[in-house]
């Protein structure tokens, strides 16, 4: 008997497919002749006819040609540029169902990256939003020129074509309004717009941020050089057309990079920062400060951190990757002592100011990495009871994982924005720590992003 060979999918091949689940980027996942096929826009349970667009050794990508059987949860996306923009991935899926499918993404990650018994892990239903639209408090829109008109928007899906965005379903209306008015000012005053190909021009990006509670508005122009032509006129026009603006800032980024902000920032008018309130806490947000993009859900997220930390008023708590100190200050009222660290010096300065403003004298903030400070403190006889970590998408640093296994705090509260790296890190910590539960929180409705809080208890 000849061994049956797996039939390879070919470029542009058309074939039927049943979608089994959602992938980590929000695309539909099906199997054709035992090969994995990713289909953007397809939903679990749908029967579709697709055309292969990209062939990789381990999987294929395809586009929908026809939906033979649609999901009962399929809805019409409200955004006019939804399919070109790529900023959201799930507007075509009913919101209640998004919560179910996104929890499933967490389960898939645990299945793929851990050897744990999933029946023993309590992955709770996802905490959603009452109103899952217009929640983002900040926008960063690239600017470009087409046929003499200034555009502001995002690059299209898998392309370098700038999609002009006049309205955005997930942005707070104040940020969209500000971006449109600033774009018009740049057009009216004929300010040179940066061109990526020729690397000529000055203005690259318009960043706008609003305090959801304070209603204060900040406008940041990212430019390739310090010298901004007609600077006084630009300030005058922004102030006239956006009377609510509290802070106008210029950031200089002349590098060939995908990073939005450069290292140099100057306030052109008004304050260096805007205020935002979360619960009983006030924060000053300067242009480069990281702050959660969905303040409504942030309160739910931080309350879940507080629940997972289970503090009684005496514990020594470490807030690793602390940023401006938001999570540490949120739990500080129930802690004996807080020590936070971050590698960005400006964030630590802001954290110190925020702690002082709220009279948190038992909170200390230092610049540097947790994997360097924790062993140092342990050597000095200071051992944390609870460690809260909120790392970037890449997950915890390998050295920090080693340090946590050595220091052995009673509890780790892991705030994650990437289920794959969360699962990988849980597996590394599993010899010493038991996963008590995972609580997903929907910080970014209409997208495939999943945020989780995991409670790990020392065995």
C-alpha cells in the first residue's frame, strides 16, 4: 500500500470550508485535507467557499468568495471602512458572541502552550461592556496626501495604503472631531506632510487624547524636525477651532521607524498634561505616558486585580511594569507597602507624583527592571507577599520568571494582554505556582484583543 500524501493547497485554489473556531487574530479557522486555513471575516459554524491567497508550509490563508451558510451571530458592521482599515476584526460578530469566542481564544492558548489539565483551571466568563462602542480615549492617525488633500487615518490591512478615517466606531467622538479639525488646519495652512517614500515633509502623525471624566483634550503633532513652519498660526487655529483643548504638544521623530513617538517633546501651548480620573484616583497624562485606552473597562480590570490580590492591609506588594503607578495605587489602600518599578524614567517620575498627590507614603517607585530589583531587595531581607505583573505583549522576561521561582511570593497576579505569552509563562511558573483562576476582561470590544487576570498561588 502506498502511503497517502497530504494534498497541498495551491495558490488561487477555490474550495469549500467549514469554520471551526476563531484564531488569535480574529480570523476564522478551518481545515482542508488536514491543512489549517485562516480566513479573515469568517465566523465559527459558517460554511464558506474560499480562494487561497497565501500558502505557507504549515498553513494557508484564504479569502471568502461565498458564504453558503452564515452564522446566526453575523451582523452588518457599522463602520464604512471596516474591511479596509483592519483596526477592528470583529464588528461583523454580535457583541454577546464576541465575549464567548474571545474566552475560547484563551482556552486555545492554554491548550497549545501548556501541559496543564484544563479541566482543573477555572477560566471564567469574560467581563464585557454595557456599551461596546466609542470607548477609546486616544487616537494616533498617520497623515498623508492624496490628490492634494490631506488624509488622516490608519494603514490598510496588510498594506501600506493610508485609509482616510472620517468617523471611527470605537473612538471617543472628541478624539475624532479633534483629528478632523487638525487635519483641516494642516490643509488650510499648507503645512508640508511627511511622505514615507521620499522621506520629505514635516508632519507625520496626529495624536489626540481625551480625559473621559475630565473632558480635557490634548493634541500632539509628531513631526520629523523641531522647526515647524507657521507654528504660531497652527496653535492659534487649533485653539480657535477646538476651544476645549487644554494641551498642544509637539513630538519630534525623524527616525525611519514604525514607533510613533520620538524622544524629544515640547509643549507648544497650554499644559504639559491632561487630567484623568479612575474611581477615586486622579492621574496626570503627559503626551508619552502610557494609560489604558478604555477607562470604563479599566476600573473593572483593576477591581479584578484587587480581588485576585486578596490583600488584608499588611502585605508587601511589588507592582512590576508599573507605568505611572495606576495598578499599585488602586490596591494601595489595602496593602502594607507598595514597591513599583519600570524602565521608563518619565513613568517613574509620574508614579512618584501620583503617589504623593494621593498621600500614599507607603509607595516607593524605582527605575529599572523587576528581575534586577527583586533579588536585591530579597538579599536586604525584604520579601514580597504579592507580585503584580502587567507586561507588554511579549510577556514576562525570562530572567523575571527565574526570579519569581526563586523569590516565591505567596501570590502572583498576572495582568496579560496576550493569551499566548500568558499561557507560556504560566507553564514556566507551574512547578511552583498553581493557577487558581483566569478572569478575561474585554478591554477592546470589536477587536480580537483579549486581556486576562490570572491568580497564581504558591504551591
